[in-house]
């Protein structure tokens, strides 16, 4: 049940998420919303429990309009989509910023012929659009938001949450991302969308590739050694390009075309 100012106003269903570094987050919502909380729970790095934790460092709840700290404001029974999106984003950040083995990078990850095209970029840079286009040509989408690098090997895994696409002003959740075994990065594409020039990119040095990865990593300040090791491991083995890309459908076909296998297999 609730406590504090709004004690007794309504009962709340609570759960706790334990991150890899031992810190915890509490989530409290009205009971009928709890199943949706479970649906958007981070796929990696945040183990969910139904019993309190000793190291709670964040508490999340929902009103009808936005995120709240539970028990300090009235919880809502019909939160806005913006509130749900914010809760999902905060849970994801809580998880990835507290990973202890893998290094998280803001990047889409698309697998083709046993290798990965990794496309770093901030939120809103078009990673989800590229991931959607990749699924249309038969590539395997590993992530549209975070790519996780093993600093000891340079192999990567994705973040298999639903791909989020904005259509007609609303966010649609498409179940395209799939779990996969760790894979090598074959192409690191530091490309930005520019629909006016088509695909205009060039090869870059390993040093520039490392800088590009560090600029998009979430652990550069908190785990500098592991983050540098991860960036160097990827840069040593992957071809790296930078420049501009065209619209997603054309760009993803050309990017995947750089990973042609020995049989000449190419996305159609």
C-alpha cells in the first residue's frame, strides 16, 4: 500500500529491479498497470524482484500525465503515452549505466551473414528507421537503441526490445529485434541522415573509429578503461566509415552490401 501524503488513497503494486552493480530501483503503479510495466522491462541488466531491496537509489511511478516519485503524488490509472515512454527510457538508462561486464553504446545493430553493421547515434538520429528498413530486406535486427560490446573480445550483442517507430505522431512498438549470440562487428558506420545527397561516406582510421564509439558510449566516464578496451577491440577488427546516408531503404541496402560474403550474397 501507499505511504506518506497519499497513503490510503489507493494501493500500489510494487517491484524492484536489481542492476549488475548492486543498486536497485523501485517501481510502483496502480495494480491494473503492472502487466504493462512488465512488458516494457529492460531485457538486459535489471533483474526484477517482488521483494524490497536494501540499495534503492531511484523510485519511479506514474501519474496520468508524467512520471512521479511514488507516494509523493497521486498515482494515475491512465498515464499518457509520453509518461510510459519516459518510464521505459529511465528503466533502460538505469540498467545500462550500471552494467559491469558489457559496454553499452547508443547504436543500432543489424546482423547479416554472421557479422554486424553497427550504426552509432543519439536518440532521434534515425536508428529505428534503419532497423525497420533492415528487417524489410531480411536482415536480423539486434537493436535499434543500444549495442553491448564485450571489451575482452569486441563481440557485440543487441538490446532486444521492440523497435519504436514514430508514425502519425504516435510511437508504434514493432517486435523486430531478436536475441542473438555475440557476433563480430564487420562494419562501423558513423553516418548521419542527409536525404539530399544520397549515400556519401568514406573509410576512416581506427583512431577515428575509437573516437566515434567513445562519443556514443554511455560508460566513458564511469568505466573509462573498459569502454576504451571495447572501442579499440571493435576498431581493430571492423571496417569503419563516416559521412552521410540517404533515406533508410537505400542506405541499409548499401551498408549491408559492404558485408558481402564469399558467395556474393547481397540483400535485395
